[in-house]
C-alpha cells in the first residue's frame, strides 16, 4: 500500500512542508504496519510536495487512520495539504513492482 499526501509550501515559508514532514515522521516512528515514508518535491514546482508512505497492507493503514492518535500526529502537515481538484491525499494498492 502506498498513501500519497499532497502538500504545498506557503510563499513566505518554503521550509514549512519539510519541517512539518520531519515532525510528523518522528511522531509516527514505530507505528505498526508503517514500513516507511519519503518526502518528494516537484522539480517543476519547488513549493509542491508529496509525502509517500508505505504500509504493509490496507488494514494496517485503516487501523492507524481510524485510531485516536492519527489526527494529532499528522496535525503539523494538515494546514499545508493541497488538493488541487484531486483531494489532499490518495490511497493506492501496488499492483506491480520491480
């Protein structure tokens, strides 16, 4: 499972997304089922980011998402989410990989 969270840095604070990502990642360390995450920055839009997390399975992700700690742990990144017509996040099942 891959979960993508789209984020955008405000013009006056380009490091806001990076700082929030590090804070959230620290809070999520050791979360059952979370295999890792990465912060991706667009090469075409330097203020556009994607946080990609990898989960063992959909059940692990949903259990965490529905748990009490989810909202508090991800709060620093929430105001920076950027839906741009597609919603602020996406949940994808891996169907093939090399």
